[in-house]
C-alpha cells in the first residue's frame, strides 16, 4: 500500500513541476485519505478489469503491484 506523505513522515517529494506539487497532507485531511485507501483496498485492488488496464501501461504491472510498491507515496497538492 502506498505511504501517505505527512509532516511526520519527513518525505521529500520532487520540486513542483508545471504547477504540480507533492506536499504533506494537512492533518485535517488524513481521515478522508485513509477512508479512500480503505475503499481502494476493498473494491479496486482486486478488480480484474483494473489489473488488466494497468498491465496495458508501459511497465506492465497490475494495479495491485503498483499499489503494493513501497516507493509509491500519496501526496497533497492544494491546487487540485
């Protein structure tokens, strides 16, 4: 499961690119992020349709493989 970028994680995301930012989530948004992760784990991670769509992408990994990659972080962008 991806890690959540929080102030406590001390994760340094990349610098802003074309206005996109990778910032720590504000504390008051963490409940919603954790709820979304729960929904993804319960309803999407095991979906064969989703797995097939992800396998069709350039690296050929399923969604479950991407979702389970410890190098994947969920970050906050206040502009979206």
